[in-house]
C-alpha cells in the first residue's frame, strides 16, 4: 500500500511568522506531528510519502504514486482540507481523513467525498481502518466510542518523513488531555479531562531519534497542558535533565501550561534545568468575572500578574493567550487586556475574539439559547469575527479588539515590553556549550539590526535596549534578540487583523441593516 500523507494549508495566522521564517530561510514554524505519528502506527511494510502543503505543493508524480491519500487537519485548515479531498477524488484516489477538525465536524469531510473517516485518537481507530482496507472495504467510519488509548503504546513518530530544513522547530508530545473544564475549550472534548502521559523512556527514544537524524534546534512540546499530570511530568523532567546534560544540550524546549505552574517552584526549576526557555499560558482575560463565567477557575485562585512574574523570574519567557467577548463582559475589556499585558511585560500574546468551537460546552449552551450565528462553525484564527451573538454589541467588541491588538503590537511599545521582560527573566541554569552562529543566523541578525536599529523609528530604542540587556542580563542576549525579531511579523500582521476584521464587520453590519429593513414593513403592517 502506497500512502500519501497530506497536510493542508494554514491561512495567515498569528503563528504564521512568515517574516521571521524568511530571515532564517525556513518555511514553517512546526511540522505535522499527527501525520508522522499516523505513519508510525500504520503497518510499516506500507510505503509512505509526506507532503506538507505549507512547505510545498504535491507533485504530479506523488499524486500518481499514491494508492490512498490520508489527510489530517485542525479547524483553521478546513478550507484547504476540503479542496484537497476534492482534488484527490478528481484523480480517482481513495481518501482517508482524520484529526481534530474532522473528529469534531465529520459531515463536511464526508460531503467533500472522503471515503474513510478515521476519527478520535489513531491508536484505536487506525487499526480498525487497516483491517477494513485488508478486507477490501472501500469506505468506512471508524470511531473509538469514548475509549481513550494508552499512549504508552504509541510508537516513535516517523520523523524521517519530514523535510527538516523547512521547519524552525520540531514537535513532540508527552501528554494528552487537561484536568480543567474551560467552557470554550475543545481539548477536553477531544482528549478528555484525565491527562494521559507517555513513559519517560518513550520520550527519550523520540529525542534519540531526532538526535540521530541530525536535529539540533528548538523542540515544542505540543501538550495542551504540559503540567496536567505534575507527578509524571516531574519524572520525565528528571530523566530529560540527564539526557540533555549527557548530549550537551542539543535542544531547547518550549511548551504550553496552565497558570498554576507558578505555584510549583520545583517544577519550574526542573524545566529550566532541562533547557526550557518559554511557556505559553492561557491567561484569557484579567476580568475575574469572565474567568468564572467561562469556568476557568484555575486562573482565579491567585494573582495572575504575580503568577506571570514568578514564572518569568524563574527563567521561562512567558507567552500568553487572551480572549475578548465573554458573556457579561463589560465595555473596555480591550483596554484592560492592554494594561495587563503592559503591567506583566508579556512580549508575545495571542489575542482573538471568543469563538464557540463545535461540541464544546460553550457551543452547546449557545445552541440551546439560540445564539449561534447561522453558517458560522467557529474558527481559532485571529482574523475571524465571533460566530455567535454576544451579550454586548458585536461591533463594540470587534472595534475594541482591533484597537487593542494594534496597540499591543505597536513597534516601539512591543520592543519596550520585550526589554522589560528580559530584564526580569531569570538566567539559564544549564551550561550549553558555545557554538558559533551559522551564516544564516548572522545574516538574520544583521537584517534585524539594519531594519530596527537603523531604518525605522525604533532605532534609538533598539540600541539602547540592546546594550541594556548586555549590561544587566547578558546570559539572555541571544534569546532577547530572537524575540525582538518577532516584531518583523507583528508589524505586518496587525494590519492584516485590522483589514480583515473591519471588512467582516462591515459585511455583518450591512446584513443586519438589510434584515431590519425587511422587517420594518411587517412591523408597520402589524401595527
């Protein structure tokens, strides 16, 4: 069996980072970990080719070679997912589809022509698919029926199928699931509230394989909450600390975690000892009433600002996610988020309007209340208008969002916030051997210095802060420069957010005006 593994395109999002990736001659931030895991679970006598459409297009030879095409997608990739299903069917190929989006909304992939729906988690449903293919079945829907797999049986992903030079970071996974109950989150719907973890030796085998293949850059632990099972993650980190030391720290790591990380100093120290240098936190909002409304109670148990500071001083650069548009939210939420970001000095913040994702608790509640907007199934892109009727005017929320996003990423504001964050950032704890930067990295450095330090209005601030870091916290200098470079992306992306949200808002307001105009004669007639 010849299998073409196909990963659909992402639209431009906060995480696209095109301008930054161009600086270092790379095309994509992260690889499709799900598909290389699928390849490892399927029979190894089968032949595999993987095409990430974010890296390059499928060749005619690859289409002709394939017996079956397998696609996996998140909700933000749905448009290209549908296009590629239809493209494969036009070529007479059997198509199998899985991943988070088809699992949540299988009807769209079926309507587009998918033959096999491999839903839920692949450790359970991929063997069912294989059995069906071996029986000669040409279609089928395979579900886990509520069963969650033991991830200690998951094989080492087929990293060898990836085009390493195209990616800025590599992806691995230690756990699935999250113990919390945030109303808007689809992770607990897909993977459950009981975190399941791999064994430490499994992850060491994955690192061994990446090391053997020559990977020597960043690795992102894609766990939706890396510390969901603190006991098991500490066992992992103790082994990882030794592995890193023995291999002279070939990797640096970053991940996602809940804010209660700040309450466990041992855990933070272990992460820094393993060469973790950044963590993404789901802060969502500084408004405690909104946090309680959306059942994100873990963010109300201690001061969010103090938690961010504690994590930063421990040596982990904080990235954070924010959301505007919660039910009961008072006017000025955008301003409050901007003030919180400035107060806590968080450099990089994803920021979006709330979306009701399919099958989440929020989705079901709004559906019951009749507040879902027709034809809008939710999206996690930062350039998407809300897909439900909020408790305050949508126009007000959208304008607050755009203005707040643009203020957060105003170039001088961003550089000043990065500087203050890195002055606070705890120094690295592990002794990474010095390596001369590559020619690509040197070119990127010179480009950033030229653009931000000479060409633009940021020039005085750029040099003042650069020498300030060298004077006050020199051990984070390289890390600091890399985060300064992110400004290249945000300068362009904030205008994309403004243009797309304002365009959608104008379309929404026009539709609302038309509805009111059509309703007016009926009201007058009734009167």
